[in-house]
C-alpha cells in the first residue's frame, strides 16, 4: 500500500509515512494521534509535506464518517446461585 517505504526498516520510515500507515490501519489509536501532532508541527513551511498531511487527515475524516454508530455493550449479569 505504501511503496515509498518498501525495503526500509519500519523504524526508519519518515514520520509522515508512519502517520499515513496508522491512518489506514488504526486511525483511532493513540499512536496515530501522536504522529498526527508531530507531523502537524513538521509540515509548517513545507507545502508538499503539508499537502500530503492534509490528504491523510481528509482520508481519516472520511473513514470516521463511515464508521458505524458506536453501540453499547452490556455484560451479562451473573445469575444468582440457586438456594438449597
């Protein structure tokens, strides 16, 4: 999905690519939000990087609008033990 970083060690990926990958696989994760903030600071004054950053944000926003409404999950109550 991200041929720009093919063959690189994931630790060596540029932050914008880490953000893009996390946007695809875990857009609600703490890690995604961490990279979003880091890259947001890095793009200042770099038009090309800022354009890519905005594309990623737009993609995540579209994903969020397609996300089904959150449903509450309820735990089953433990049944009382029968009295003898």
